[in-house]
C-alpha cells in the first residue's frame, strides 16, 4: 500500500489555493458526490517520499511536477537547468507555488490536471482507456 490511501468512495485533490487554477479546480471538487480529501500544498508540506510516489503513479519524472513556465521558476533558474532528482524534490518542497496545477487521485489512479476542466473529464470517465499522463 502506498502513502496515499485510495478508496472507491473518496477522491484526493492535491492543489495550491494560492493559484487561480488550484482554486478553480478545488471548486469543482466540492460539487462531487464522493468524499473529498484535499491537500493544499500552500498549507501542507508534502515530503520527498510522497512526491516520489506521486511521480511514479503519474508515470512522470520528478522534474515534470515542477511548473517550469511559472514566473518564479524563471526568476530562480535558467530554462535549460539540469538537476538531480533530489534537487527537484527540494524545489517542490521549498516552493509549493511551482508545483504543476493539481493532482487528482481517484481509486488507484493518479492524474495530473493542467486545468480545472481536466478534473471534470476524469470524474466523468471510468478511467478505462484514459491516460494518466496525456502528454506521453
């Protein structure tokens, strides 16, 4: 069993309430008929181990969880930055505003939500045939 408990009656949303996309995505979840567990990364620290599990479940690299287009990232780092995994984890832990918009955990599946309407797509589908990482 992973660090994130999964339950057919519950969904988990990992989001940042300090971003408009995070707030909008969270607004969609409150209308769900399922029990909601929300983790606001601006208030709750997620450990490196948890980020590693999230990346594995999403089938992405740790660095793919960082929003490299965010103005704060561009101010701190160059676009062609090359870091080790532990460095990317440190960025996620110390800069929650740089986390990709939102992550949905539904049953055993993890989804990277790029915008609020991605939430609706995954809630309407039964996850059959739906890619966890649409860019792969």
